[in-house]
């Protein structure tokens, strides 16, 4: 866990008092909050996108900053009385710039999706809207004639994006139809080499040359290897595209200097987005980093696509970013990848099939078809056994995005709890036992089911007991006692 800033009893008192206050109004909410801590303490959390924020981060969110409207940017607000919001937003931006070596940081996005929307519209504003205003010799869109405005709106809606395909590990927000990005952009995707599972840069270059997108999006939710952002930038430059990197998943590895040089997106991309709650271990939220040319466009995020900023969450982001600048965070980031490698090795030696044959980052993608299961069977059987994961598509997945053939597991959360490589090997054993002993079930009319699974209670109970034993040596939030 991040080192507590105050003595254990102070933290227990803070959370106990908060719950007492909440209980006096709606006891059921206080109970649910307390129960959530108990549940999280009891579960072996291998969800690659989750973590445990420090008590300081959690407390920074629960206060009167929540009451404040602060549309605008630091020092230029549309509301009066924002000096304290200015303080925390400026502190957060300063920490983000220093941590990632970025020219500009924007802390307002409420989530990763929102950060991506801010980035898309910043690029559209810079590369489509600004030139149109210049051509029409006006300063802002309100000054355009009806005819020029209609032409600009058509042009904004007629741009191209190249993003990583979903089954290769890309994210819905990278131009896929169910998300607004797919409705805004004409999208094509790039993928991985079917033989190796690795990103195919040559094929990507060919597609980019042919498609000539405005934006190339790099970044992923379920790709277990490194991405070479220097090559991505070369390709983007060659075709006149802006390189945007969504580092939502691996921001903690960038912050902790595990990903450096060609694998650090910040020196290579014109714009980088992130969540703050995954490997970065902050509050739920997003941020955008960019070069100087994009800064003024990014800063228009609110009100362009965002509602009023959440000052309490920006305060928590500032605390989390300050934590990530401590040396201990570098150690944490190293341990995340060491744990993921140990988990992968533990699975491989027991015969599991892994997409790309291993991992270089914080996540591992198990191809559960090797066990004769769908991702849904595997996810449910593991949950029965006290192991929380999520199913995920694998490249060329025959089972589609709902049933899938993969299970994605990640180590940021358990690493925060203090588990190390020896425990990862034990966990690999538990996962392998459950998957090997699970069988596909049948539908009500006796046909093979992609959803129902069969796993004996005795196996599930035994694995759950071993998972609980394992976790008991690594208490979650050890400084907080609510009893
Ligand atoms: N980008 C990537 C790569 C993600 O993996 C995710 C979340 O899973 C997001 C964006 C969206 O983040 P949020 O849920 O905070 O909107």
C-alpha cells in the first residue's frame, strides 16, 4: 500500500467518523460502504484495470470541493470564488507535467472516455476548425456565416481515425461504432500478426498510407506487450496524422519509469490521454497531456465536451500524482511487471495458452479455449472460486465480444496489496486448477452452452479457501479498522 501520511489510528478515526456521519442520515449507505471494504478485502482482485487508491486519495475526494462549480481553466473561470480550485488544479497539473515530462497537462476529464473525447475534439479544433476560421478570416465559430458554418460542420464530421482493433486489445473509444468515436469518425483498425500475436507495424504503415487518417490512436486495454511509440510517430508523420496515445492502462508503468525511451508515449505523441484510477492508482478520472500547439484546444474541453470539472476529484488526482512522484512508486511499478511475468510463467509451466506467449506489461491474456472453455465459462468459474477477473476477446476470437475466448488478468491491485512473485505462482496454480476442472454446461434443452459452466463445489470451495489464506498475509488498507 502507499505509505500512509498519518498514523494508523488517525486513518481509522477519519473513516469511522465519516461513516458515523453518513449513518446518521442513511444507514444503508454507510453499511454498503463498510461492506464494500470487507468485500474488497476478501477478494483476489485480478482485474487489470482496477487498483486500491491510498487513504489520502480517498479522503481528498470526500469534502466541500464537491460543491464548487469551476468551468473554465486555472485563473480563467466562468464562476467567482475558485481560488482554492485553482490551487488544486494547478498543483495536479504541475505534478502531472513533472511526472510525465509533458509540456501541458489538463486534469478536468471525468473519466478515460471523457479524456479521449477532449483529445479528439482538440485535434479537430486544431486541424479542422482553426484553418476554417482562418480561411473565413473570423476569430470564432459564432462569427461564421450560416454557409461556412454548415461547411465546417460537414468537414468536422468527415474525418478519419485509425485505431487498434478490439480483438487485438484496442478500446471501444478508439473509433468503434457503439461509442461516439465510431459515429464521429470514419474508422479503420490495425491489428496484430496472427502468427505471433504482436503488433504488425508494417501492415499498420500500409493501412495508414492507404487510409491517410487525421488521427492515429495507439494504446490498448488488453495487449500484453510493449508498443513502440517512436515507430508509431514515424508512421503518423509520414501520412500527416496526429499521434494520440491512450495510456489509460499503463500510465502507472510510464509514471514509474518501467516504460521508457521508445515505449514512453509522452515524448513521441502530440497528445496522450489517461485514466487516473488504473495502474496510476489515483481516483476515478482522466487526464490529457499534450504539446504546446494543442494546449489551448485541450483547455477548451469544458464546456466543449465536458460538464463542470469535479474539484474534489482533481484534488485527489493531485494527491495521487504527488504519490506517483515518490521513489516508492517506481518500485511499485517494477513490482507490477515482475508480478505479471511471474503470473505468466506460472500459467505457462502448467500448460496454459497465453496470447503472445507471455507479457511485458501489467496484464496477461489467457486463451481459455485451450481448456475447452469460453471466456464466460472461465470468468464465472473463477468467480465461484473467489478469483475476480474479466473475460476478454482474443485476436480472431471465434466467440465474439460477449462470450469471448479469453480471460484478462492484471497485477496492479494485488501488487498494491503487497503480493509478490511467489504468490503469483501460487495464484497461477489456483487459476489453472479451476480452469482445468471446469466444463461447459448445457442449455435448458440440452445443447452446449457458451455461458453455463460446471464446476464442483468442492473445487470452488477449496480454491476460495486457499485464496483467502493467501490474502490473509496481505491485509488491504491495514491502517483502517472500522470495527
Ligand atoms: N481507454 C482505455 C484504453 C481503457 O481501457 C478504458 C477503460 O477501460 C478507457 C479508456 C475508459 O476509461 P473510463 O472507464 O474511465 O471512461
